[in-house]
C-alpha cells in the first residue's frame, strides 16, 4: 500500500490541506482560512499591527464582533459598566473600519458572541482552519473545522501573514456510545468526561468526538460539546461533518452558493477519519446511565451527578490542598447532597449554552412556572439572531413570566471584567463553562450545568434534578 | 506555587486588565491571592510572592496544567513585567505555553516529583538555594549542581534564544505562501471571500 493510501484521521486531512511549508521539528507553517476578533483581545492585536505599520494579509477573511464587554441591558449604546470598556469598544470600531474587516457592531443584526455567530453566519466551514484570540474557539470544531484559540501575538501573526507556525498536536478520539436519558444533554457529556479524566486530560491533543451519541446530537449540541474541550485542556476538538452539518450551513450568509456549494460539498464528504486509523489515544464512554451533571468546586473536573454529593477528598480526584481550597471557597461541606444547596442566582447564556435549542429546552421547563423567591435569574441569548428567533417563538415571554430577566446578546456575566456580577459569596447555577474562583464576580460561587438544570434549579431555589420536571 | 490547574483568571483577573494594553499589568499579577482584598493593594503576607525571601524571583515553580482557562496573553505579559523569565511545571495549557514562548518566558516541563523536589530544596533555604536554567543545554540546575534535562521543540528554543520577530521570519516564506494560495484557490475556491 502506498503511503498516500494509508488511513488518516480527520485532523490529518485538514492539517495536510493547509501545510504551506515545513519549518523543522514537528512545526509547520499552516495556512489560516479565517481569523475572528472580538473587542477585548482583538483590539490589542489591531493596535499593535497599526503601531508597526503592518497591513492585514486578506481583510476579506477577517471578522470582528462586539461581545465581551458590551452592555446587555436593553437600549444599549457604547456605554458599558466595564471600566475602560467604552474606549476599547470605540477603538475596536475605528481600527476594524480602517482595516476594512467585517465588523458586527452593537446594534447590527449579526452581532453576538463570536463562537455563536460564526456557525450561524457560515463563517466557519468544514475542513477550514480558523483562529481567534479566545480559548473557546474550539467550539467551532463541531462543524468539522480545525479551529483553535490563540494569544494576541499569534493573532497578529495570523492577520499579517495569513499563516501560523504550529507544532503538530497528537490526536485523541473520544467515543460516546449509547442513548441519552431525557434531561441529559451535551453539557452533561462534557462534564462527565472532564470529571472522569481531569481538566488536564486532553492536554496536548486534538480531540475528535465520535460515536452514536455524538452523531445523534443536533448541530448546537455538538457546538456545546466541543466548546468544553478547552476545559479539558485539549488543543481543540472536532467532529466529522455529516448531512446535519451540511443542511445547517446551506444558505448561510458566508457559506458557498450554487456551483461552489456543490464543489465544497464534494470535498466536505471526504472529511472523516478513515477506518482502521490509529489515534495516539482513545477513550470510550457509554452514555446510557448518564445523569445531569453539576460542578461542586472550582474546576470543571469537580463535577458530579445532580443526584450526588460533594465527594470526600479521597474520592475527589483533587489534591488535599486543592480540595480544601475549593470546599472553603464554595462554602460547602464534604458529603453534602448537591440538592441541599440553596441558590441565589441562575444564569443562562455564554458560547456554551445560549443557542436557540438551549433556550427552547430551558423554556420547556420554565413554561407555566415561577422561579423561587429571592433568586436573581438572567437569560442572555448568544446572538442577536438567537434573540430575534426566541422572540418570534414567544420564548422571551416564558422567561419573563417565570421571573427571568431577558437581555441583549453578549458574553455578559459569563465572566467578570469589573462590570456587572452576582454578589460576593452568592451561589449561582450557570450554563457557562468556567467555575473558577471569582470568574463570575468577586467571590461568587459558580456551579456549572446545562441550561435545563439551571432552569430547574431556579424554580426549586436549590440545585435540582431536571428529570423531575420533564413531562 | 504547586497547585494544579492555576488558571489565567487567577494569574491576572479580568478586573486588573483595565488599560486594554500589554503593559501596566504587573500590579495585577495574582491579585486575587496577593492582596488582602479584592481590588485592594494591601499585601497578603501569606502569599508566596509577598515573602521577603522571594523578592526579585525570576523562575516560577508551578503545578500541573499551569495557565489553563482563558487565552488572555495578559497573563504572560503580567508575569514578564513582574520579572519572571521562566515557569517550571509538569504541564501547561497549550495556549499559555505558546504565549510564553512568544514573550520571552521559557515554559519548562519537568515531571511532577522533580518540580516538587526543586521546590522543597528552595523552600528549605530560599536565600542560598537558587535554581538556574541553561536553555542552550536544555537543563535545569539546582543549587547543589544537580542537572535535570527538559525537552523543548528546537524551533521554540531558537525563538527564545534569538528573540527574533516571528512575523519577519515568516514573511521570508512569502514565495511559499503565494504558491500555496495560488494552488489552494483552484482547489478550494469557496474559502476565498470578496470584500
Ligand atoms: S461567552 Fe464566556 S467563554 Fe464564551 S467567549 Fe464570551 S466570555 Fe468567553
């Protein structure tokens, strides 16, 4: 058998499509098809290029959005509660405009969280390389792209040269096989994986998600699954594109049309790992007995089923030091049932879980119910398009009637940049991706879970099992 | 600082990245742990970097998966501005690792027991027990002369040693880039967009 006929992984195929030159060692110069920027880190890259007078190689393939520090209360303008934020927003606008890159500004119909709008607009495509100075760029691998987060200096390099110097990563396949119980979704798959293998479990690998449970996920569930790959310390994640992906992309703003669509489709159908190919590592998981998951501590690996308890140190997978720190920070007791924890806040939003299907699932729980007294609950749609769609379906009414605030799109309280937050020591159940210390505000206590678990917990006023509320 | 999974929010909290610039960040380094109050500036005497014996340190000994979380390069800029030139840890988050190399901080991987042993030796007598790094030879040298070899990609080592501007370096490959674009445009025309 000639080497060109040797079986290859999906990742290998995309990689070899993009090698411009070999640089020695395991490092290659890789062509970058799409660069995405946002006002928080992208502005710095644009400023730096301007300072040294370097032009952008191909502005037509660079996109910028305003998501991280924008206000999300209605009637917003450039003003934001993030200190220094307004200046950064204005600077981003000025630099993006003079660099002639596409900008999805505050008030534009396309505006939204970068990893939500890119699939929505057909910016990310199967087989493409895409980078963004943002760690959750891995989300977009769900469409079969090699998409990964970089730093600002690398973003400058990608903008100026249309390439990056990349060391070829190892490959891992994670296969999820089996059915999913009602009330169990992609978020629970990822938390179960990270709690079993640690938040460093994917370090150094590009992870391909495969198996019947992954194929059964809709496109948005796949985006959620890949989103959490950075919490697994993977370089990124991807999923072989199939008919669901192609149907999803057809007709989107920046997706190919007509004859180009047919040619693209021909290429995309070759994008899968060949039979018999070897990965550097394989993990196989049965999903049939999965329960909704929730985190108890301050790392995404500190996750247990909602029906479970705070583990004892010996069973926690954490060192004594890390365990004690987490317990103290979270204000919880070893062995306490998760369902005993009263909550102060509920947040549905972020690039992990704020797409239309996420909002529909949460709304199905909230319909005809009210959140518990004293709980502050907020829903922030992932994009302006998601918000419009939700309003067209009447979901906003369900959220509001249940007692949720209904916001404009943005990252909002997924992270704290000095602006809005839940209060000190407030316990928040959140559909976001990071439960780090002070991530959602100074000394806030974040429990991450799926949007349906957030909705169920908001109603109960404490951490709750959504399965008791699905009909 | 040997705990696992120290994330970039801990290295530099978002609220400390006020200027949106690459400088003015050293004060915010580890702010959540370093000061007694969030947003305050009164040093927490228990935090390792506030102890007088560690003043002026240039090497950070850290735990597994150091620099995980947000891709913010501010974490590396803050470490560099504070004075750090190297971090020794069992493993790093991939984005953080790349950011280090591009900002003159050597990210050095050594097995967990070795990092722990180095840390114990230093802690026993911080004034005398200094660790040095011989990047050229790829060795970490303890005060007692014990040498531990580490692996680093030849390309990244070169970047750290030479401090070359990577963009300039890549632009010398312009002919290869142009040739790639010409053939790729024919092969995958749908990738190329009009302005
Ligand atoms: S929603 Fe949160 S995780 Fe996603 S890009 Fe915004 S800040 Fe980052």
